C-alpha cells in the first residue's frame, strides 16, 4: 500500500514542471512537497487538517497552513499557484464539486487523484458479498470511513465537465502500480484502475467565482 | 520616587553591564511618532544573548508583550525569576543562543530603561507623566530599527514575539520588509479587537480611579496608584488564562481555610492567586507605562495603515512567516491568526500556520508546550539553514 502511494506521488510529481509554485491540499506529513522542493526546485506549500501532519511539516521547515479543503481554499487569490494538488482527498471532502471549483480557481493546473469506485474488485465485492467494499485503498468499514463522496473515473469525468474543466491528462493506476493513459471512452480503465490521476485546467472566466 | 521605578533608573544609568545595555540617542536622532510628535531624546535599553557572527546574519529580534521587558532569558534583575521566554531562548533551546545573536529591547513607553512616561523632562525637571506623547506599535518598531542601525545590524534572521510582541513582529515585516528574513508571530492579531480594547479600558479606568494616580503626576507627589494598577493586572490576568485552566488549577478550592468566611477575605484560591498577581505586578511595573502601552495595542490596526487591506501590508514580501495560535486563547483567538494567514496567502507570502491544542489560554506562548517547541524548533532551524547559519 505504502509503496503504491509513494508511486502515485512520484507520478504526480512527474506532472509538476520544475520551479513551479505548488499547493498540496491535504499534504499529510509533507512527503510530496518535500520531494517537489528538493527534486524539482518547486516553491511548494501545503494545507493539512491534522495537527500531527502540520507539526511534522513545519518541523521540517515546510510551509504548511493548518486548514480544511472544504473551507480554507477560498483564502487564496485566483491563479495564485501554477499547480494545485489534491491527492486521495476529494472523496473525503464534504462538497467535492465546490472544492474542485476552488482548486481550478487558485491553480492554473490542477492534479486530482482518487480511489476509483469502478474498480472491478470494488464491483465484485459488492456484487458477490452484498457488503460495502473494502480494498487496499478503501480499507475502512463503512461506518467509520472518512470517504463520504466516492466516485468512479466516469463520475469524475462528468464532474470535471460540470465545473468547466478541461482534462489535460488522465492516468489509470492498477493495483499492481502500473500506470497507463486513460483512453476514451474509458470503460476498460474504469474497470481495471484502482485509482486515477487527473490533470485539469480551466480558462479563467465567468464559471469560476471571482 | 517609589520603588516601582527604581529598576528603570538603575537600568538606564548603566550601559554594557550584566543588567543589559542602554543608549540615549543624540537630539538630532529623534524618533518621529505616528501622532506627529517627536520623541527626543530617545533612550533604548536592551539585552543580548549569544554572539553576533562575522557576517551579522544570525541576529534575532525578540519583541516583548505588554508587561514584558528586555530580560527574555537569564535571571530578571528585579524579580529574580527566569526571563519571560527562558523556556524558548537559551543554549540548545529552540531559539538557540549558541547559534543566534538574540536582541531584546524594552519598548518605548516601557519602564525598564527605554524612554517612557517616568523619564524626567529636562525642561521641567519633573517626570513626563501624561506629557509623554502617545505611542503606537509602529513607533515601537521604528525605535527598534534605530537601535539596530546603532548596533550596525542591517537584517534580522527572525523577528519573533507573542501577543503585543507578535504585533511588533508583523509591523516589522510591513515596515521593513527588506530587513526581515522571517517572522514568528504567536498568539497575536493584525488589529486589536473591540473586546480587547474594552478590557484595556477597564484596566486603565482602574488606574485612573485610584486617588494616588494624581492625574499621572504620582512620582512627583510621592504617591503610587498601586491598587489601581493591581486591579488592572488582575482583570487582565483573567484574560490571559482560560476557564478550563482556572478550573483545573483552582476549582472552588478554599484558601487557607476549611469553611467560607462570610466576609470579603480571599476565601477562594483563585482570589488569592489574582491578588498575588496584582500585588507582585505593581512591584515591577509603572502605572503610566501601563496606560501608554495598552493604548499602543488598542491603536494597532495594520490593515488600516494600508488602505484597509491587510494583504497590502505584505505586498511582495520575501519574508517567511510562521503564525501560531492556541485553541483556548480567547484574547487572541485562532480566527485572528487566520486573518493574518489569509492576508499573507493573498500576498503570496511563504507562510506556515499552526494551532496548538492546549487549555492554557493566551499565556500558553510563555509556557512549556512541548509540541510547540518541537514545531518552532523546526521552523527556526529551517530559517537558520536558509540564512546559512550553522
């Protein structure tokens, strides 16, 4: 699991141009921003909800603001970052659409990764056992999961359209850690990918809040 | 002159001794004040800890809070107690004096050697009292900048402070962005709230209501508004704590008795504690200084100085910021810190923000909060690293 997450962060890091201004929303203990700072010379900052995560980041000298993706993104001015990253977090927000809208407002490029609820293991678990699915990425019981807004790759494409985002790139990651480009219409990827990484952008315009 | 003022005359008369240093600027180097008046001659008393390195890159300025002074670490010469930030400043501590040259000066308006209302007016031979001009946080910072010029220190690795000290640290970043590499602002705000002004007014009225205050001329008349100042301190002290901490510490426990007295003695431990806080405070602090410094805090509104937009105070800043708040601080609550962070984000500043969970209220910044030390150590270490300080 850890290896796979690490792999995913590396994939995300590959999408970040060197020297970018980056905001990692839900940056945890700062693994990604630390890496981006060192390997890419990025001006990387984070937002993190947990006290332990914030402490760990600041203690490493990483600039992190204690805050919540659902409420605190509005503090940032439009276009203030080259890249905004939301890794494995959107499914835990209260208002994913508003969060994505805010991400597109403050970042010229937005990278979102999430567990794919269309993954065949998820589908078969619910189909055959009749129980809420538990997989490597979705390891909580239904009654204590932080993941309150799960979606499939197909669902996410619809959301991206709804907020006026252009999909620059989409990667499907299978449970072996293999990565490939999502090809339209994406039925196969939606079945085979355990998680997905989307790179989005949006022309600054009327659809974004001022 | 009563005992409350003796330490300041002692501190200002000696330069360069163990008690600290003091300098009086020549009249040509007056301090222009926000009020339009000039403060002259300007005296500043300060204390340093740790050595200045060869390229003068390791200077850290500590800004003290309302009733603090330059004795941030070591033993306080008046009270005999450890300095106000001795948990934070010293060899091997987060602000490591083996590594940094730490400077802490008494604010103007104060009573520990820097120019204040207790000083003698050369024209009249009497203490200034209320003839002393009203000063602001920005005036305090301007005076500190003059001190640094005098010391030949161009830039600061960090300006750090809590409460009113945090206000000064923010003001430093706004007034002298090129001189400040980093700011550590703890339990503070970019403006003093209506509630905080209200508490200050209660304190000032307590002093003014004391017959020994004598329109501020108590020094010349040989009186001292101890009771008024003590009440001001008692009221203020409550705001520095939290309901939970007061309850944890004292509950409804009785003081030196087994039953209620049915009189107005200090039946409860919390009363006895507050009376002690008030009584010990008047031994080290000047009532007029209390009026002036609380006023300076009331007047503080960094956004107002920048067209009402706080972010404009930090426009283009290259300073790194670390903003810290405490969950139980109701005097400078987290919402105030978040306003600072919001503005810094809007200005594109490099900012970290941490809220620590503690029941110790506003005063937590002066206390042992291990989690805070660990985090601040990380911030300060990264500052040292980026400044090339070993």
